[in-house]
């Protein structure tokens, strides 16, 4: 840790973050907490004991034994697999299908989803910390 100057680098990074918190406009802990919560689109209710003991499998059925195929279908073939969404933390505009290809077949490049480059962070990430396709082997 000392040879790589990790301690000093980490301390500098933390100090910068602490300074930002000190000058931020959020006045209360409740205001800070709102970044982790959103108004729900429905109300949760209690079910019957049969529903409880049936578990998730009783509600949506058994999972596929073909896990990889099910994951691919969920990301690439579902009705919402090409709907764009943006991550709240790093501002990456992407789709479920794009994310699947980025992780599962990055060697084929972004052209497989009709893009010239992979979606990337637009906030909260320095250039050297941005995500990159990785070899799955």
C-alpha cells in the first residue's frame, strides 16, 4: 500500500468527496435520503398464507433450468429489451439488449446492437474508471 501510494491517493479522493458534502445544499439527513427512494407506483398489500407459503415460485412459476438461455431471452427477446433507460448513478443511456451484448459478447462490438460505440458514463466517473468490455474467459 505504501509503495503504490494507495493510502495517499485514497485519502485525497475521500477528502475531495468530504469537501463536496460539506458545501452541498442538502440541509437534512432526510433530504440526503431522498436520493435512495422514489414514490412507488403501487401499494404493497399482504397476501394469504397460501400465497406466502407458495413463495415466488407460486406467483411466477418455476425458474428455467436453462439459466443462460433464460437470461439471454430476458435481456434480448423481452418486449422491453430495446427500450432505452439511463442509469441514475453514472448517466449511462442503454438498453437491456445492449447490456447483454456488452457483457456476453463484447468481442463482436457495439455494431451487433446498431451502435458505433458502447454506451459510456456521462457523470461521476473519471476516464480511467469508465467501464470497458472484458474477456469472459
